[in-house]
C-alpha cells in the first residue's frame, strides 16, 4: 500500500530574486573611459616588463648586444613598470565596479559565442588580478606561494595579454560606440548621467594619482618625501643605500673572506689581492642601483674598470664575461655580461661606495656596478672573472 505524500513540515525556501542594480553608471561609456586608462597602464607595465625580463635573462643571440646606455635606462623602465602596476590596481577595481552587474545577468549563457566571451573575461580578470597582486607583493619581497615568482610572472603576463586582446576584439564595436562624448552610443545615453560620470571618473583619477604619488618616490627620488606608502625607501640602508640580500642571507662568512683574492681567468690569467685591487681602483662613477622591486638610487662608486682588467687578461674586444660570487648558492651567484657592458668605461669592479670601503652587505670586498643593468646582476662578493671566448 503506497504511503500518502505528506506536505513538508517546513516550507521550502524560495529562490532569491535576482539582484536589482539601481546605479546609473554601470554603462558602456563609463566602462570605456576607465578602461582606456587601465589599458594604458597595463600596456606600459607589459612593455617595461619585457625590457626587465630581457635585460635579466637575454636570449643567447642578444646577450652581447644589450645596450649599456643610457646609464639610467633600467632605473626608468623598472620604475615605470612598478608604478604603472600599482596605478593599475585602483583602475582595475573601478573598471570591475562598472561592469559587475553583468555577472548577474540571466540567462548566464545565451549562446556558444556568449559562453566563450564570458570565459575569456574570467581568464582576463583572474590573470590580471593575480598578476598585479603578486607583483605588488614582490615589491615587499613577500612570497606566500610555492612557485618561483619570476617565471610565473613572465608566463602569466602573456596569458593576461592574450585575454586582453581577445576581449578588446570582442568588445571593439561597443568601445568604438562609446569612445568619446560624440560617439553614437554615448549620445544615446541620458545626458543626466554626465555630471555624475565626470565626478566618478575624477574620483578614480584622484585615487590613482594619490596611490602613484605616495609610492613612486622610491624610484623618482625628488618625490621621496611624498612616498608614504612606497615599499622601500631608497635612502635607508648601510652607506645610504638599501640592501635586498644581506651577507648573512647569502651565507657570506669571515671564513670565506679570510684569504680573498680576485682571480681573472683568460688568455693571460692573473690574481690580485685586495690591496693590489685597491691600488688599481682609480676610477669613479655616479651610477644608479636599480632593483626589480622598483626602488633605485644614484651612488658614487670607486673601483677598477672591467675593461682594464680584461685587457690585462688578454681578452678579445668582443669577449663575454662570467662573474662568480663567493655566495655559495643563489640564483645570481654566477652572472654573465656581454661585451657592451664589460667594455663600457663606466663598468667597474667597485671596492668603495660613497667614499668608504664597501660594507659587507654591499658586496665587500668587491662588486660589479654597470650602467643600465638590473640590480640582481650587479654581482656582490666577486671572487672570479672568467673571459668567455
């Protein structure tokens, strides 16, 4: 005998009604205006990121042709890279605010093409957010993830770029229709929203400007006093210069330095004690030290020109150079430089900084300083120079 179906003891909850958005600025014109600024910031960030990557890890065919001038080149490009990345954060949040009601549009998927569009937007938003947030954390050298930041940051940049280009291609008609005040789509919008839209865009511009102004001083030193939220102050550190990797972190001990000698390996190899190196360290240069985290600062360096050491070792004019540090291990314990750097008259094996012998954290007894070169490649605690024929 079939049991009667009894009504539920408690009524089942009703499905919540779809959200209703009463804001008037979730429109294509507002999204286009904010998107232009965001696109410009991402473009600057991407191009300067390419420069940074290829200066740090050049392909074999370009290793000997990288330019050593202008001396401030890497300082400028990496400063722009970090500044544009930080500026992109408030712009991205504003852009997402203008379009987020579309996430609740029903039906969620209207067609195969619409599904692809939504998928590409998901990839775009996820990759750009991850890229900007992890890049910001890199500026403070905090890595709460298990992967290697640099190759992941490089690969994700291409994913974000591809998703952005696909999104622009799909939305090109909408963007064109709302690009300016006189565009056809903009004229169809109610004119009553104009003042509010201008106020919103002005607020976003002020927020972006404030974030930039209070952080960019770590590389644009005239604005150093305004850099209240900069990840690093370029004025703080031993001998007036910051340190990313200390001697203790690199495993440099007094035992390693006890019998230090500089070995120069080439057709005519030779060795120098610290006293002998200081005796030939007659050249000085004012060069910036610029790091991938975005901070940079000029400093006065004194040392021996690499080109003179190479000539003494009988190196050919086009020879590359391998620089070996006393650092037992590390991604940059061994670096290489092409002839354009090694032969530049400003490239020094420095033994003094700002008129004083190098502090241990700055690479005592000797370190590389070269123009237009990333800070991670300005090898510290140098013990060996190898001519690569």
